[in-house]
């Protein structure tokens, strides 16, 4: 037993060292979107917003888009059979804003997910050489489109995505959102992801996806992923697989998203997303979470056992302290960067545990075929 504990602590301290190294390198590799002077040419940008029952968010989303400091811009909003005031709110603004247009969604064809069908229709109606997909619950700071277009040009990228600030709507969001930001910032080495061009390391966020029109069409657009739940992840991976160039920038403070308004919405949203991220494969899901739980709790268990008087090898105890220290350091960096309270670093085992419960619920509901979103059943396709 002692040999197992010691071996586990060696494994975990190496893993914690990797997480620390990735966290520190990503401070440079994951650049912030900064303000820039507009360049001479301003290609037409079609901002495409799918909206279904978004009366709570759509007004501020559209107002922020119309206020963008970018002249060559059209805003297309597709009402996806809303049963609330979504269409009315958009139409009132469209009367006063010539560059805003409201589209009425066609019936959902078999085999398509609702958002994907809406985005497909929007792309077909778009006139711009650049297409920007923005979620209806997202608000952009005034110069965001201008600065993103400039980055797309200077980085010679085909896809630019921005990491958003997630505004919590409940205590559940306050537990889960920091884990999401920590997970990608501490686990995904962006410098390597850009260099090796591995699709599995590609990462994009659906709140802000800016494509060159030719690249979007080369990927097959939303039609190519019509039954894949995580459209942003799939489009990012297809971009890399096609030999195209993607970039992710830190848009926190520039892109703000109000994803969920209650615990119920949070659970419903993550039920369709988390297990789908693992390709709906238990063989991937379980090991990743076991490792995550081990690095979060095993060193603490060793320290508590030693404090309670149990016989613990000195080396194992030292390794446990080092692992905890490194893990806290990664969390502190993420909390400071994304403006979470530093107490989240200390409370990281609790937030990881809550997120595990949400993830397990996602797995169970997905396997039972019971995931849904906005009144529509979601069939999560398993990857081969």
C-alpha cells in the first residue's frame, strides 16, 4: 500500500508540474484582444445571430452589435420559431437600423440540430466576405469586431474565436464556470496546439466565431456538423484538419455572455455539452475525471492522514505538499487572469467536485437519450 501511495504521489506531482508549466506558458500564448487602429480595407462582416426564445438577451445583444465601431457590417438575426417576444424585439430595432435584418427560420429538417440549422440559414443569407457567428446571449464591447478583424488579418487566420467572460446566473454557475476556464488554461498548451496543428488540441468558443467566408465554405459549414452538439469545438477541429489556421484570443472583458439564468438552465445546458465533449465515450470520460479527482483530492488525503497520525512516508508527504502548492498556483493564475475571487483557488476541490456531479448527470442523461435544450430533444452522436 505504501508503495502505491508513493507511486501515485510521484505521478501527481509530475502532472501538477505539467499543469503549472502549461498555465505559465499560456499567459503568453493566449493573447488578449487589444484595441487597434483600423486598417485601410474594411471587408464586409456579416454578424449572424441564431435566436430561439431569447427575449431576455436579444435586445442588448443586438444593441451592442449595432453600436460596433465598424462601418462595413450587417447584422442578421434568425428567429428560430420562438414562442416569446424575440422576433418583436428585433423587428422594432430593424425598423430604425438599416443594417439589421430579421429572418424567419424554416422548419427543422430531420437530422439537424436546431442551432446548426439556424446558423446554416444565416450563412446562406449573409453577404459578407467575413462571417461572424455570435450567440444571442452575448454582448460585445464597442470595438470588438474592429479589433477582431484586425487580428484575423495580421495573424493570417481563417478562424478567430474569442474566449468570453461568462456572467453567472446562479450559484451553480459560480462553481462550474471557473473549472471550465482552469481546465483549458491549465491543460491545453496553445503554443504546441498552434505548432503541431492537431485537431484534438483545437479550441473555439461559440459565442464568437469569426471566419473568412472561403474557409467556412471549405469546411462544409454547419451542414458538415449538423448533428454534432458542440458546434464550436467541431468547427475548430475541422479548421485544423483542413490545414487552415485558427487562433483563440482572450476576449474576457470584451465579450460577455449570459448563458444561464437559473440552476435548472445550467444543468440542462451542461447536460448536453459535457459528455458530448468527450465524444459521448465512457472510455474517455471516466479516465479523465479519475485523473482530475486524483490530482485534486489524493494529495490532500495524504496530508490529512499524516496530520491524523497515520504512518505516511516522508517522501510521499513532501510530494503531496508540492502537488497541492502547484495546483493552487495554477488556480491562482486563472483566478487573477479571469477576475474570479482568489478564494476559488483555495476552494478548487469543492468546485471540481460540484462540476463532477454535473458531468456525471450529463453522462447519464446522454446515455438515456434524455438531453434537451429549449424544448427540443438533443441526440448526442457518439464519436467512433
